[in-house]
């Protein structure tokens, strides 16, 4: 049995190596590093894949979130509703721009923002909602969009973990996550479902007006060369990363299918175990399984984590400290009461999940999880 990795990027690379090496040689030989043809080709191909009008590549997923919020014309002190149970990038950009994060509860099944709590979080200063499609599971976008439209709020989707997932509206319309709100943001960090060989990100929108603002902000606020109309930043996806992403984009659905197959293998093995709650499957969305995250019941999460480590099995805690308890937000008068979020930080554990998992590895992981539970 091969060594078990949390994410096995080496084995994935070996399969696409024949396409990657000639690409890299071609880019190097032509010295096309910034804003080269691969960037523009990837932009067009990702627009086609997502079914969205505009894709603006950028340097990373955090930049994607920051630039998106900058494009909305928000003012210091404006409030942005977002879950606390997420990676810190989602929330730090809110504070970075002088905005106020309003942390809300998540659904205990999906781990995504709970639409039922939005009304209580709304104030005259509320300007936007940033839902997170956590672990590859779509948030309830129909309810979120309905609330946002009724209250004249922007919606910026954090789609860093769910690219390729689809949401089904009650009307029968189906859309890819990241294309439903006013803006969608994604990350191409190497471990993501669509990952490059460094940092990268992208911003999606169907609004011509927002697309123009986003492009300007990402390029030093330039409307044309040396004409800087707004304060912007420098955030670009380089040509080599774009070329690698083009290769991987053609295989993204295959990659997601492999993740779903591994998730089903886990599900079948853990089904009926009263100490484990397997990932929820919503009837109105598909799951891209960036992570396979169990919720433990009456079992020591730290004990299981340690047991697996001793057996050579990696596992991760996403996330042990929620945003509303992070020191970086202590200057805000938040007074959050988020019992579901607080409980999840002690209950969740993510098992290895990637495109290269083999059956003997899965069986070994499952056996060791069950062994620990049976002994405790």
C-alpha cells in the first residue's frame, strides 16, 4: 500500500506530466510569464465551464475576495454578514477593508451559512452577504439570494472549496456555485479541486459593470495604461499557472467524480455508526468533496486524530478556532453567540480526500477509524 497522503498531488501530477512538461518548456523558451496567451485561454475556458459571462483571473483566492469587496463601493463601517465557521481568508478581508464582519450561525448539517439567521443579523448598515460553500457543499443559495434581493444586499460567494459543484433551484434551473451571487471567488491553491502549482485565484460575475471595476482594481486601478482611476492592487495569475490550470480544468469533472467515489466508499463503511455523522447530501445541490468531514458524537476528536497519526494516516481539523473567537477581531464589539459553530469546532475531523485514493488505502483508513471507536 502506498503511503497515505491528505492530498496526493505527486500521483496526480504523474498522470498529467506528459502534458505539463512540454507546456512549461514552451512558456520558458518564449519567456511568456505575465499576461500570456495561456491566461486568456484559461479565462475563456473557465467562463465556458462555469457558464458565466466574466472570469477575471488573479493572484490567489484571498485577493479574489478582497478585490470583489473593493468593487462594491462599500464604505468603512458597513457590515458584511458571513459565517464564522470558515477559513480566516473569508473574514480577514472584510476587516482589512475597514468593514465590519457580522458573524452568523451555520446549518449543522451542511456547515454552510444558515439562511434562517439572516433576518436577525440585518441592520441599517448591512451591505453584503458572503456565503461559503464549505468542504465542497453548496450553501442554500435560493434562500440567500431571495433574502439579499429583498433587502438590496450584494452577495459574494466564497467558492474556493466547491468549484464544479452545482445548485438546483426550485424552478429546475441549475447553476454552478460561484456564478449565482453578484460575484463568485475561487482559489487555485495546489490542494484545491482545481489547483495550480503555486498560488492563483479567479473572480466570476455576470455583471459587465462589476467586471470592469474588478479588472481595473486588480490592475493598479488602471482604466488604461498609466491612467489610475481608483486605488487598486496588483493581482495577476501568471502564464505558467494558467497553462497548468487549463490542463487540469479539462479533467476537473473526472477529479470530482473520483472524490465522490471515495466519499461514497467512506459513507458505505460508516453508515449506521451512531458515533459518526457522514457528510450531508443536499437534494438541491451536488457535493464537490474538497474535504470529507465527519462529525463525531461521543468520541474524542483529538484522540481519534492522534490514533490515526500513529497509524500513518493524516487527518485535519477544519477549523479548530472559529473566526469570531480569533484575536484579530477582538476590537469589534461582536458579542457572538454561535453554539452550533462552537460545537462543530470540537466535533469535526477531515479524512484523506483526493483524486488518487486507492481501495486498500480507504479500507485501511476505515478500519483504523472503526478500531478507535470500538475501543473507546
